C-alpha cells in the first residue's frame, strides 16, 4: 500500500495512518512531496506513532535536522513487531507492551483508556548493551582496486639534466560497511561497538578499536589513512617525466554473530497527550521483560534468539560487514612515456 501526502505535517502523517488503516500489517510506503513542519523531527515521529508501529527511512536517512528536507523522502512504515524484518525485534515495542499492561491494570479512573490519547516516553539510559566477542566467518570474496591519487609532470626543454624534488601527502578513507540481519533495535538505534576480525585488526586500516553499528540499516564507519612520499627525481634533457602516486585497496567481506548482554532497568513515563499531564511511571528490569516476552524473539525459522544465562538476558545478533582499506602505495615514474620504473614504495 502506498499513499502520497502533500504539505505533510507530522500530526497529519500520524492521523493519516491510524491503527485502522494499517491493521492488516501491510508495509506502507509514505512519500512526502514537500517539506514537513519544523517540529522535533525524529523524536516526535517515533513518539506519535508508538500506538501503531514504527517508521523507518526507506532512503536510510535520518531526521537529525528536525525537518524532512528532501522533496522525495520515502518512509517505510512497518506494522509488524517493530522490526524491519521478522528477524529484527524492536525492544521498545516489547517494553511498551509490558508497560501498557501495567498502566491498564493500575490506572486511575480519570486516566485515558485509549492508546492514541497517551504519550509514552522511554528512558534507556539505565540499560546497558554489552556484546560478546563476535565470531566471524572466513573472509569471502577479496577484491583489490588500484587508484591514482596524485600525478605531477616535469618538463625539461633544456639541453642539461635537471633534478626536481617531489614531496606529497595524500589521504584515503578506509571504510567498514555493516548491517544487522538478526537482532534488535531500540526505536531507531542499535548502538553497538564490535571488535573487528583479527586479520583486519592486524593491518593499518584503523579499525583496531572496532567499528560501530548504529542502526539495523546500512552503517558506515570511516578511518582516514595518510600516504606520503618524498624524493629527488632526475629529468633528462629534452624530456618529460611523470610521477604518479598509486594506492592499492583491499576489500574483504564477512558475516558475524555475537550475543549481546542486556542489563539494567528501563523506565517508561506516561503522559496524557492532549495536555501533557503526567500520569504514571513504569520501571522494570530489562531482563525480566525479555525473559517474559521471549516468544516475541522468533526468527523466520521459528527459533527464539533470546536466552537467560546466569541471570543475564542475551540477544543473539547476526550481521554482515565489508571492509575496504589501503594496503600499498607505489610511486610510478614515466620518462619520455617509454620508460617506467618503481623508484619509491
């Protein structure tokens, strides 16, 4: 199902996709043709759509600027258990279910009874997510790519040899692109830092301290690498010399598995939406919720990927990552276009 909304203000977006409109669980694509109103951006979208489901950016963008600036931003509205796929569960929806049950059982008579009339604020600051050391597959396809970063031409039209100094410093960017194929999210966030594969840590790629997985969509971690060369070049009479700095990059792909320990206490605060009146607060150990709701954590094969080990809840996380980084530099010298030699490396 797809709908196009012009002049899309955030409250209108929420109203357009009420629980009745998406009760069949069909993924809905929303195309925003014009700029949204200046509101609190991501937080408002997440908050106001809590009763219905969850919003994901189809273009893998975020609302960090508090405004939908792109004239053709696409949002993917998921009405499943809060994940992009059945293999990814939104912990916020799981917590919300427990919190709402407590609210329904203990609310006062003048408290709203409809979910759409209540705003829930989630506080995750007391919850820690601690990943175990990931297990990586053997790197799959390895590719190499060479690129010229710098080129300088020296022309000697005289009848005597000339000496020229060459000094250059160039930078490339090493990247790690990662995504989650099974696991969890808290709203839009995953927020994990994972240690890199051993054969990456031992290189100059810059990922010795690991890489970040901020969300379940495409993540990219970057590291700057600096390459330098210095020397004196002899340019023969009546000739032209070309010096090039060439960098060779390596790309390696992996799959990984890690178990994330989830510890601490989550807090949910209830407010009446129309007047922002405080209603009540819900507090609970995250382990208790995950163990009680472990049936929510079933992958496409029906296997539960939450387990309780020695009083700690662990969520199994699987994903993919691709590392690309420079491994070699060469200075290639061409004299008169018919002599080539490597004089520096």
